[in-house]
C-alpha cells in the first residue's frame, strides 16, 4: 500500500513529494508508515512512474491543493490506483521530515491563491522517517480499545523525534472515540 503526496496550485503547477509505505495495517487501519518506501527506494524509476501517475489522476480531477493518491503494488511491482484523498493524511509528518517542507503551511498558502514556490526537479528526499501510531488498545484482548485514565506518560525527546498528540498524565481516554492517542514520527539519515 503506497501513497504519493501531491501538491497543486491554481496556476497549473503540480508536484509529487515521494512516497509513503503504508502496508502495515490492522483491521484496515494503518499502524506504521515509512518514507521512503523500502520497495520504491530500490527502484527510483518506479517512484517516478507512480509520481507521474498520481499527478495524472489529480489533473484529471482538476484538483489543486494538498492531496494523497493511493496505490496497491503487486509482487511484480505493478501498481494499481486505489483512491485519492483530497486532504493531508495522518501520516503527512514523515513526508515533511524527508522533504523538509511544511505541508500544512503550503496547503494554506495554496488555498489563499499563492503559486507553489518550487518545481518538481527541486524536490529531494533526504533521510528516512517512520511514523508509529500510539493507540489505547489492549494487546491481550485482540487489540480492543482500552479506555480509562492515563496514569503515566513518558515522551521520547531528541533530534529527529516528533510527537503529535494531546494526551497528558491524568487525562481520560474516552470509549466513544478512536483510540489513537498520538503519532510518533522519527527521522534519521538512513
């Protein structure tokens, strides 16, 4: 399951920002994402072909702004269009970490009518990033949601570590919502 992040403006400019590997899933929910994809990193011509296919899909819909085009890849490295999400997705931080681009800012600027400040050939992936979703689930009970009071919280800190979440010691994880507590994204040179 490979996603290609695209950005397009109202001036006809459109780029793709590499890919994210999203194959590790449970109950059709992504658990971990990796950027770049280990499969695609070995085949740069595949990255270009998938990126260009993603751009064709976005252009066919006359789409502009931030979007995500998703593909499935078979054992023969043939890829198939799955869907396009016309928004940033939960895993966008690993694309930000490997491109050095602030996708939220770019999305707002594009919506305000600004042109993209770069072209495809100016985009370079650097390093490697992984995002893990941290859930309030019980691994001993088929990973069912585990609501309740969060009594202890320790956050990893340091260079290349990004945590997106709003939990704190003493907060109550409700049973009425998705059990996602935070996203932990890490980046390094390799």
